[in-house]
């Protein structure tokens, strides 16, 4: 992959980070820095928005992640992804809780710090660990929002995470296959294909076959 081209492609996409409710500034900055570092996308940090009360799940003191995702999609620029960050406990009607959730390929994701702190019986606050977990979940969900599915390779951030213990075993890294998939999906969204040729359009017919990247 040509690094200069990859860089141009990545810079054509933007991730809008939206704090939902009172989220500490460090959490937003950690998410932004990790997205820039590991996905290569520029980020913007929006001013906080209230957590939509319509997403509240009655009797559970939790918020419906699916409902929040639909809200996040509203008015979304075609070359942007949107990532909500919240301190509220997220769930899906069929799941007791989620660390985060995304519309796969739908360019919207949401993550929560609610369950990323230390477990009961352990020292109360290990903020370093909490932010590391937040970075992992945010990267995982942002890649889903781009359209990247789960991966079975050990250590890859796109593995399905069973809980905090499992999350802690993952490196902050995507495996080579997932990195390729991230580039391919980014190319599809930005119209710059990572093989180095523009996506064919009516006014821009298919590239000369001999110049295409071998697969
Ligand atoms: Zn996932
Ligand atoms: Zn992978």
C-alpha cells in the first residue's frame, strides 16, 4: 500500500466525536488521539450533546444503543463517521449491556465508559486502564462503522470481546487483513481506491487494466 496515497485517502474522511452527556475531556482526547494514530483519520471533537432521553430503557437505568445510533446518523456528512462517547450504561433490548455498538457500514458508532472501570473488589480507579479500554472499544466500533466485520485472529482488535478480561488481552492493533479491509472500506467511501486508481464513474471510465494493483 502506497503510504502517501493511504494518507491522502484517510485525510478525506473525518471522524466526528460527540460527547453525549458529561464526558471528561481526557476521554474525548484519548479517543481522538487513538483514532488519528491507529486509523489515520482526522477527528473533530464536538461540544457535548444531551443523552437523548427517548433512548432510556424503562426499568433498566440503561440507554438503547440502537436508538442513539439512529440519532447520530442524522445529518451526517457522506465523508464523515460519527462516534458518540457517553458515561451512560448502554444496552440493546436483547443484550444486558454493551461496551459499544455500531451500525456496521452505517458510519455511526457509540461507546460507553460505564463498564470499563475496574471490577468490584479491585482498587477503585485505574484511569490508565480505563482509557486504554476506551481506546480499544472506540477503535473496534469505529472500524465497524466503516464496515469492517469481526475477525478471528488472536490479538486483533476486531475480535469479538467477551468482557473486560478478554478486552485487556488485546493489543491496540489491527491484524494485516483488517488493516487491508479498513483501507478498502475507506477507499469505497472516499472514492479513492487504495490500489491508487480512482473508482470508476460514468465520467471517469474504468482504469487501464494493466495499471491496476495485482490482487
Ligand atoms: Zn464488534
Ligand atoms: Zn483482524
